[in-house]
């Protein structure tokens, strides 16, 4: 980086212009019917998190997206399955394009779509938006996690549900961004298990904020929001164990009511609740469904990490062309056959 000021950009190697959100939307316009699909799904989620729906929200899909072909293969299968269970479940596919890292590592498809450290972010944004358009063509609503505060400008119009992860629920920046998002957003409890952090995040995101961001034409801008009334709690477990049990749900429900927050609680069957063992997600879901059958109305949905193949693999294998098709390169996932079995079983259980 060649700066005229000796105190500026000392550690910056380069500054590369990036595609503007509106330009990307012209390249990948929303398909016919996409906005109607998104609006229907958002309304259905809002009904669920406010206790006005008999359907559970099912956020299902890979831990992260790294192979567009495999992701679309999975989306086609999930779209067909979603139609089979739609009376009892609102199925929304996880398409997580960004990954928070504890230290370093692959930061997700938007950041590094070629898995080689080239960090072609404009390309990554294009691949992400194209996949969202493809999912819309299939009639499949999509969920994603918001990590970068500017990325939602590129594809938020095609998102039906959003998540804020355990490591970012405490971030003021993310709370501010959520206050301006147009879709329902779930805040996860942090890895410590402290529910107060997520509840504070929900309260903050419900209020108006003013902060810096980018406009649709890519210019730096001041963003003023009115607040997002459709935020809710996601229980994802903690470092010291799960928090999906009946006692945990009852306590979370009590604390939500005390703050007059949306009563709906979504249970993440992975992460701390499965003790990071993907095979235990089925047991978590079974417990969740038993609570619902027992009359627990606070639970509005669940999340499963699932891909075509079970488990996960080392992302560095990509350099040697050795990645296995349809297997996660981040957290381990359930395979498709198990996912299908679990969703069909959940639908049957809810039917009573």
C-alpha cells in the first residue's frame, strides 16, 4: 500500500474496489415470484415466534456453503421434502456464506469462494446471490447468518430468516445492523450460556439506531433504522453443556416474558446442545418434539446441521483437489438420509 501519509495504512497491503449492491442485483435479479415467497416465509416465521402458529420452523442445511453445485443439489432435495411436510413444518434452508473464526481459518464462501486464499470477495458475493436466486426458483426459503455489517445489502431481499451467532450476539455493530434488517432474526446465547447477553441483544435490536454502512450504490452512508420487532431467542447450548431441556426452556420463557420479548424459542440441535457430536442432533430433536407434544408452546422451531454426506472434512484438501462431494468443511453434519428421516418423523409426531 503506497500512502502519502506515514501514519496511515501502515499494515494495509491493498485496497480493491468492490461491486456495488445495486450492480450485483442487476446481474442476478430476483426471479419471478421470489419476493412473494420471501414475504410468505417471513410472515410464517413471525407467526411462529409470536406463538400464533401450529407449525414449527425448521432451519436445515449445511454448516456452511462451500460448493455451489452440492448446495444446489441439496436445495433441490430439501425443496421436495419441504413440500411433503409443509402442513407441520416450515422448512427453511441454511445457506451460511460467512463463518466467524475463533482465531484464523476459512472465513466462508463470500470471503474465499475458491478455497485458496485468493479472497475474491466480489465473486463470492455473486455466487451467494446466484444461489439465493436458484433456491427461490425452487420455492425454497433461505436462512443465513449475518457477520459482515455490509453484506446484507447484497442479498437481504432474498432472505427469509437470519441468525446472529454465539460470538457476535454481544456485538453492538451486529445489534445495530439487525435493527435495520427486514426479516426475522434469531440471537443465539453466547458460548458461556449466559441468556442475558442474547436478551440484551434482542432488546437493543428492537430499538432505532444510527450507524455507518453502505448504500445500495456502494457509497459510504449513514444508516438510520426504526428497529426490528421480529427478533427472538435461539438456544444453542454452551461450553459446559446443553440448554434445550424442559427446565432450560421454561427458564428462558420466563425471562423473555419478564422483558416483554417475543415468546418463541428456537432450539439449535447442533453446537453445544449436541456437545459438538453431529450424531446427537437426533436425540436433541426427539427431546424438543416431546416437549412440544407435552404442551410446551414456547418452542417455535429447531435447527439441524445437515448436508449430503455425514461428518466433515479438512478444507485444506481443496488445494489437492481432494474434497469429497457434499461433505462439510466446517462443522460436521448429518447426511441426507438421516435428515429426511428426521423431518418426516417430526412431521408425523406433530400430527399426533
